């Protein structure tokens, strides 16, 4: 995927999961959104896990 497409997806609100596999990313999203209702806070958890 080219960087322009990735930037557009992020601009639209997509949460990029780095090197997490799809099923692990979905579980992480379910757990985080079950506890926190703020999408920006959830995004921070994914950004921290990419490092």
C-alpha cells in the first residue's frame, strides 16, 4: 500500500495496527473499546504498541 493511501486512511479515522495480525488487532480493539469510549485514547494504545 502506498503512503498516500495510508495517510488518507488515517485521515479518515482508521487505526493502524502495525505488525499485529488481523485477529489480534480485532481482539485488542474490542477490549479497549469495551473499557474506553474515547477513540483517541484507543489510538494511543495502538501507537504505543508499534514501537
